[in-house]
C-alpha cells in the first residue's frame, strides 16, 4: 500500500461512511452545515491514543459551543472501539476503518518512521472541515500529547 497524496487547505474532504462503536453507519455527509474535526489515530486503548481521545473528550463542550463536532477514525473494529468508549467515557463518535480505505484517501496511512525504522502505518492526522465539506486545516504527524490544546489555540476555541 503506497502513501496517498496529502490533503491541503481548500481541498474537498473525501466522503466516507463507516461503522461506529455501536455498529451504526456514520457519514461525513451527516455533518453538512456544521464544522467537524476529523482525526485519525493508530490504535484504540494505547497510551498516546487514549491521551488524545481524552483531550478531545475534555474539550468537546467548548468545541461544540463553537459549532465544531469531533470524529475519530482508526483501523480498529467496532467491538474494540466500544470498549474504548466505555473505558474512557468518550462522548464523540469513533469510527472503524479496518480496510484503511478512508485513512488512505485522507493521506493518513502510509510510510512513517517508528523507532527509527520506516514502516507502513497510520499517520496521526487532524483535519478541520467547514460547513461545506472543504478542508479548513490539515495537520499530519501530530503529537498525541498537547495536540488538542494546540489545535484549540490555532482555532481560537
């Protein structure tokens, strides 16, 4: 699997429909008319991904107050996402992309360095999509710790 071209500000966000932790379909189109943060993370219930998800959870009311929803996407199956949601009290949708088709379409899957080695994997990435489905912010290779606080500063939320 090769790395897709990265998305940039002004690009139309690639559409998707994926299953959430309850095995219900969620589409990007469901957020038409609202801003939405779509973030991609490697694996549910790992330390970095837990920190990032909990930071989004803890910032959700402020983000929602600014008209911004949050959706997380990983290759995890819905059953694992359900455990993650339950364990950490996550209050926003986590979506399952086990085939990595959406991850690839968004440029969030490909070559990355892990402990000095080049591997294929999920590239921790965050996007802000506007009310019309256009990318307003595109950030690749973000850090799990402190990322949400930086994003909120960048967005003035």
